[in-house]
């Protein structure tokens, strides 16, 4: 049984609304003002919150603001219940994270449809989908059952990219959101003299190319296959539909963007202040953290010296000398393009 928290200061409205929801087999918790509502939400973690805007003690905007500050309650679907119908009020509520509005007066069918739709969306977003094309397609297929998203495009295709083939190029306008089903992808920035700096590495089950879509700008970097890769191309219309109609999806991609920014800031600090030796050690640890999915003791990866130098941000010759030093110190083993880490703990200490 789903639990709904109803926050409403008008006793008659609150009790009548609760009765309708209980007849539809929902468990209803009632709060007579925003302060009590926030406390109940934090204590019970309901499946859905319906909240009036104009209330004493703490209004609806204050309620959603406080709930969004707490990670445990920020993801709870939130519907505003209000007699105010001015456009600015709707806009303010949506900007603060509300998922829907129900305007007073309303009938029981209108109320129940809004509740069912929002709970169904939330169930889909919380579901575990496998990190491959089948799981991704199942996610989109489930989302399409929601009325507001029925127009999502079904034109999603898988494209194979050969090693060193570009997925997209710096300066181009984004058309797709990309999902890496199999392989390895790098993104890099190019200098006018032909030098490259690898900014991010992607592995199976990860999205990429979303930054330009979020910013609605051209790509600021190039994406290239590090090895033969299989990529799912999701039309940007699908992506925007999900973003604009599902706050949970939006929060997920914003967090991914935030994590990416933090990672790049750390990379810039290392480039400015760390020695080549420390940066090479960090790059090797990064590769293991990103791509080691086995239980083997020693991690191995085949990577060109040029690509590794572009991750480190140094000349290929300097990288090769440092790798030779690491080999002599028995930190790694080298065979052709293959590098095997044999002493991860010492590399971690070296990069600290």
C-alpha cells in the first residue's frame, strides 16, 4: 500500500481529500501545517506528498525548499494543491522542484489520476534497469507508458565505432545522448598545435555527450573510441522529454555533470602542481578504478603511450621514461602496449 502525506491547513479540504485517497486504497498521513508536514515527511518517507501552498507557520514553498535540502526526502514526488492559478505561481513551484499541480476546486477523478500518474512515474524511475541496451530500451519503453511522454521517439539505434573513430567532434552541434553499451570511449580537448588532453574516460553502462545537451551548446571536446565500441544513440528529443518531465532524471544528469566538473577541476590542479611521476601514478590508478571489473589480483590494460600521455598531460617521451622507472621499481609490468599494475598500493601512495 502506497503512503501519501497530505499537508493542508483547511480541515474540511484535508479530511475530504484524505477520504478520497483512502477509498482508493492509499494510506494517508495528515498534517495541518507545513512545519508538521516536514517533520512527518522526514519521519515516514512517504511515497508521495500533496501540499497546499498558502498555509500558516510554513507555506508550501517553504516545505518543498526544506525537503529538497535533505537527500532522504528530496526525491519524494511532490504535488502542489492550491487555489492559486496564476502562471507565476505554477512557474515558481516547478522551478523549486514540484512535479505537478492540482488546482482547487477539483473532483475525485482529477485527484486520483494525478496521484496515479506521479506514482507510476516514480516507480519507473526507481526501478533497476540493467546497464546495457536491453535495459535502456526497457527503461524508455516503460517511460513511454506515461501519458505525457507518449510522443517519445522510438528511433534509437546502436552504432559500432572502430578504434580511433570519432563519435562526435569538438564544435559540432549535439544530436544524440550517447550510451556506451560495450567498449571504451575517451573525450579530449585539442590544442591549436595538435596537442591533446584527455578529459574523461567512459566504460560500459555509462552515458556521455550530455554536457552539450544540458548547456544547449556545441561540443566542447571530441569523443573517440579507445577500442572497438558499441554505442546506443538516443535522440536528443527523448533526452529533453525525460529531463523536462521527470525531476529525478534531471537531478541524476545534473549530479553527473557536477561530478564531471569536480573531476576536471582536480585534473587541472594536478596538472598545475603535481610532478609527472605523480600524475602518471594517478593516471594508472584512475584506469584501474574506471575499467577493472574483474577479481584478478593484477589489473591489465592495453593503451597506447600517446593516449596515456594525453591523460597525464605530458609529452610521450616523458611518459615512456616514467613507465620505465615504474617497471624497474616493480610497480608495473609492460608487454607491448599492455600495462599490468603489480603494486597498486605503492602507486596510490605515490599519487597522494
